[in-house]
């Protein structure tokens, strides 16, 4: 995994030059059925026609603060997604020129950028409506790529977020016709899709449509559908079933927006809204770091602090605080300014595991607003060909044995995507005593292939100045000794955040954070080194460093002594 994430000859380099055929092959590989072009028959086309409302009765609130940096760049006609960039003529629609990749086109057709342009005053609003009208002219009747279910659902939600501008009184009738046409199409395909993202967004849109356009027609049916998706996709502790904090944030914002428009329209808000919003808010606060953003677990990005705050600030009461999320599978250790969140849960069941990561016992570590240890993360803005690489165990701050992943990746026959499964026997126990915290966790993801359990013990001092750890590879007592005495290679990786500067010393690695705090990483394990890695969770490809401890494990060890027991520590230096 070290070479795959460090540049060189990696097959996952997103910035390499590739042909359109290469691009299409990568898209099929990593997007499965979700990446296939939509199809529509003659009968289905007929169903898309019908009466069109003259105006919105209510407008969906836009709860997401605009990304002013992106809005300003777009007003300069600079379109950037991940590592790809387009610079166009003034107000030229981006789809009027050949695009760098299918991924770039996919992000354009979702219109996530629309509200950022709208935020740029009157000129921005005029440009936004011009882009929407141009899109309608090119793709408004139907287009196999642009009308795939998931991007269509995203696009409709983004248009409705900006409805006070796009669908103001006197707007061209073609806009409303196209909006309703897409709504009808989505409602036709919604029951056929197994994609959880599409089902969630589609259910939210059906509620929004009933309230904002249809005069509450079929509102009860739409609310019942959304209730079912909440039960299916939100865990009892408020976490999203995908175990992704970023997915949780987006889902919470959807519910908050619908709750607000229901209240403004004078409808009774179902009780399940309050129940799920409170739980989701508490879980979101669990993942919020002191810099205001999120831990990037399971295909999620950091998010923007102002967006996280926008969700939390709209809760009816301050979120409940807790340190153990058993249903979501996370543990939090926090003392002083030191904070650690450990992934100790199984991968979600299909189809929710199609984008889950094999990051068992990986953790995120921060000192106040300064992030120290993380994973490679991911962002939907970054080229899709990175996605497979950063799902692997080596892309997380944990132990890799024999180059294997802690979770198995198996093909989901319905989506044709690789879904994470397991790991077997993952568990955790904590003890808090005298203001100190001990955590003992393990998993059996390597047991079937290598006969060894990975056990990780963590200790955090009461003043938050020290985190000590012990990673051990243990042969279970119940398992007979292996006849093969060949030692098995392992690597323990700690991926450092891009804001950390690492310097190798004689007896320690010195870590300097961007807020000025300094930490030392110490271990008695020989062969500790620094390597380049990647970090994607801020929406582009960054190249920070990682600490790597490599060695060979005895297949018959009880894990109490080296080489199967590796001890390490993060120690905070006192300010001068």
C-alpha cells in the first residue's frame, strides 16, 4: 500500500493523462450500476408529461452556507473539481466544451455549485439562471448520462435550494416544466433503485415536491416513504448506516430543511422528524473536531466547519454528549485538548457497504484544533479513480498484516461494486479510572488467512499530554499452532494530517502542528520510517507524510513480546 499511495507507479494516480476509453473503464469499475447511462422507453416518456404548476407555493430553505471561494472562482469562469480544471470564456456553460472526465461531468450535472454562484449577488444570480437555462436547452428533455437517478436527485434538490431565484414569479415556463419533468422521472425510477443515496434523496424530494409544488397532494404518502428511509438508514444512536460522518451531515441537513418548510407551510411535522434529528445531531457532534469540521471516516470528507455549524445550530436543544457509539461502532477518548476517535465497528450490510472502508481499529487524533493522525480520507470532488485505493486498510492509521485488508471486499451482485464485509470479531472495552482512559480493542479480520488477531490497546493520560499504544498480533488459545513457522510481514501506519510537519530524529519523530503545538512520536521498534502518503478529505490531492513501522510476526506468538508486540507513544512537548 505504501507505493500505491505514495506516487510512483500507482495505477490509481488521478492526475495522469488518460484516454476517454480509460476514463470510461475506470468509471464502470468504481461506479458500478450507478455509473451506467439511464434509459427511457416510449411509455415512460409519455408519463413525464402532464400539468405543470404555475409557481411555487413555498420555497425550500437553503441551510448550507455558500462556499464563497468557489463562488468567486466560478464568477471568474474557473471550474475546478479535484485535480481537474477548466478556464472558460465569460459566462460560458461548462458543458459547451469537451470535459476532462466522466467524473468531472458527473459533478457538473449535480449542480452542487449552484448556490455558490447565487451567493455572488445580482450578477451571480443572473449567471446561475443562465446556466440552468443552458442546461435545460441541452439536456432538459432527456440525456442518458445527466438523467441517471442519483445525479438527477442531487440536481433537483440543488435547484429547489435556489428556487427563490430560479423559480421566482415571471420565470420562463420551461424551467418549471423541466423541474416537474425530472421529478416525474425520478418518482418513476425510485422504487426500482437499490442505491441508498438515491432512495434517501428521492424520498426527501417527494416530500419537498408535495409541500412546495403540489399543494400537499400525496404528502402523507411521501412522509411515509421518508419515514421508511429514516428507519433503514439511520441507526438507533443517530449515526448513518454507512458509518460516514459526511453522509450523516448531508442527511441531517435534508431533514432540517424539510422540517422548516413543513412548519412554514402550516403542516403537522411527524414525530419521527424530532426523534431522528435529535439523535443525528448528537452523533454529528460526536464526530465534530475542535476545528469545527468532521472526522473523515468511510468515504467521507472533512466538510466545511460552517456547514457543520449550520446543522448543529438548528437543533432544538444542545446535542447530547457521549463517548461510546456502540451501534455506529466508534469510541472516543478525550482528555484536556487531546481527542481520539477509534473505528471499532463492522462494515455496514449491503448495499450500504458499497463505499465503506476497511479501516478496522484506525483512529483520528487531534490536539485542540490541530489534527495530528488521520486516514487518507476521501471526497466526492476528487477523481473517482482514487476511491478504491483509499478504501484499503493501508490507507488508515492501523495495522496491515501480509498486505491484506482487515475487511473482505466482495462484489455486490446488484450494484457490481465491491462491498466491504466484516471484520470478524471486532470489539472494544474501555476503563476510566483516576481521570485516565484505557481502551482495549481487537478484530479477527486476519484470522482466517493468517491465524492471528490484531489487538490494539490505548492509554490516554488525564492531562491529555500522552497517548501510548500497543499493537499486538495474537494467536488465539483455542486455535492449534501453525505448522508453517514462516514469519508474516506487517506494517503499522500513522497517516499524518497535511498541516503537520514531521522531522525524523535519533530517538523520536518530531511533529510540528500548524497551531504551534509540538509532539514527539517514540517507539522502540526498529525500522520506523517516514513515507509520503495522500490526503483527499479536503477536496484535492495533498501529499503529507506517514509514520510506518514494519516488521515480521511469529505465526504462533501470544502477542506479549516482540516482534508480535509493538509499543509506541505520542508525547506532547511542553511550551517553552
